[in-house]
C-alpha cells in the first residue's frame, strides 16, 4: 500500500476507482502514481503490489483509459494523468463508445425485427379466435404499439388522454404528423390534470387543427384509430402504485362501442378555445 495515503483513504479511493470501471490492479497502480511524480514499471509493481508479469498489461490499460501517461527519459517511466482530466475524459469516451454500441445494436435489432416478423407471420397462420385482442402490460411495448398505430392512421384519431403516459401525445410529434397528413384528431383531456405547460402545448395542437375538449374525468385511457382498431388502458385496481395494463384490439364491434363511448363524452365536454378566441 502507498505510504502517503492513510489506510482508510486508500481503501475508499481504491473501491471508488473500481466502481467507475478500473480493475483492482489498475486502481491500485493509479493510486500509487497519483502520489508520486513518476515510476518505472517494475518499481510501480512493487509499490502497488501488482505481479511483475502483470504490470505492463496494467499500465497499457491505464494509458489506454487515460489515467496514465508515458514519460520518456533514459528509460520508460509512467506518471498519473491529473484526476480532474482523467476521470471526465474516461467517462466521455465510455459514453461515446456505448452510444456507438447502441447505434449498432439498434441497426441489428431493426434487421432482426424484420426477419423475425416474416417468420412470425408464417408461424401464426393457425392463430386462435382471440387474435384481435392482446394484453400488453410493459410500458415500452405499449408505447411501441401506440406509435405503430398512429403512424398508420389515415382518417381519424380519437383519444381519452390522461396520465400517466406511455407516450405523452403532448410530448410527441406523432399526433402533429397525423394532423399534417389530413387526419382528423380529437383529444379529450381531464381538466384537473392540466398544468400551464400542458395547456401551452395543447394550444400548439389547436393551432394546427387538432380538436381538444375537456371533461372533469375520464373512465379509462383510450386511443382509437380509423374506427377499426385501438388500445384501451385500464388502471390496476389492486396495486397501490398507479399501473396501467393495455388491451390492444383490432375488432370492428369493439371499435364501434369505443367510438360510441368517446362521442358520448365528447358531447358533454367543453371545447378548449384557440388562442385568438
């Protein structure tokens, strides 16, 4: 252990360096380098209690991660990079690397979805009688279903809008995009859930022709697309923390019933006026 760091401080720094991504040997070696101007590799191995056969691998890794640098004199020496430079730069490189990985994985995932969808369609040729109903409880899957359907809507989009949202239509450009395609969009919102920011964004919707109306309360969450398919989200009555389960449907009769429910609430609602009104 380096003599210039008390045991408690050394252990604390050693563990924290490992928490951010250095291994035990790298963290130990960096702590020794931080407390001294420069070291030969084998001298550092002795001070940091790193096996001699491992020290060059450790130092190469520290240099690659930006925690150590090579000082060339008569022999190769190593010194620490200042922590205020080393640690932020290390995380910036990790973030960039992770972003590149995510981008690449996203590309692979898109290809995989297309390939698997083809197999799925073939494999589901003998589907059962409840194919028109699917239960979705995972918020990200619910959001994906919503985005898919609103991206395909052609004539009319209706929504009972109340929080919490898997996709908040006020934060998303999909409703605006549908309206720009000529789709009639009508939103029913609960009066008590609107804050100033929501009201401002609703005004932006109204400006582009989205019809928005208010009611005191809504019984459920509903999104209906072209009067043919949609999704209903129901609040779990058992769990204390608000949790929604969505029913995705593609059924003419159910769609007709849901449209009737929407129209009933719409008739009893109060239209939200445009800015100039």
